[in-house]
C-alpha cells in the first residue's frame, strides 16, 4: 500500500462496493456516465501488465461481476472497458485499474469507434 495513492486509501478505508481475493471495485470519482466504476488490484502496482496471473484473473472476474451488477441497477445499452497503462496513454493514477463505463443510447451523437476516439482523427475508419 502506498500512503499517497488514492486507490490504496480507498482500500484502507473500506470504501468500495465489491471485492474478491485480490481486487476491489468502486465508483469512479469523476464518472463519465452513470455507474462508471473502477476495478483495482489490492496490491499497489502501477502497470496492469505487471500484475501476477492471479491478480489478472481476479480483476477480470470482478469486472464481469460489476458488469452484471451495473446492468441490473442501471440498465445501460452497452459498455466501454478501458485500461490506461503509462502517462502517455492517459494514466493519471499510478495504480493499475480497469474502467467499466456503462453507455446509454443517445449519450453520444455517434458512438461508433468507441475507444478508438482516444486519438482524435484516427477513429473514423468507415468513411
């Protein structure tokens, strides 16, 4: 645990809504959609690809559980799943995590391309 890590602080405070052996989940503090959640390993590690096999299995297992819970609670029309690894990929908290973002019909003028829009001008391959 890192004292200055906001995700480690959530773990220490018990401020989360789901957990398994190695991971927790909680609402994103700055949600982009209703139900936007984060799935985070309990062990402080900045790089998703440095998580051990058990942590990677558990993070995916909890991702699936959260998707089911959010589907029942909010009835979204779809989901985006995202992992930012490194500053140049947009990672702002240096503790590995997965974003689970419920999507709703009409929340975007044209949702085609999804996460491809992380680099503007590169997503639209269909025109």
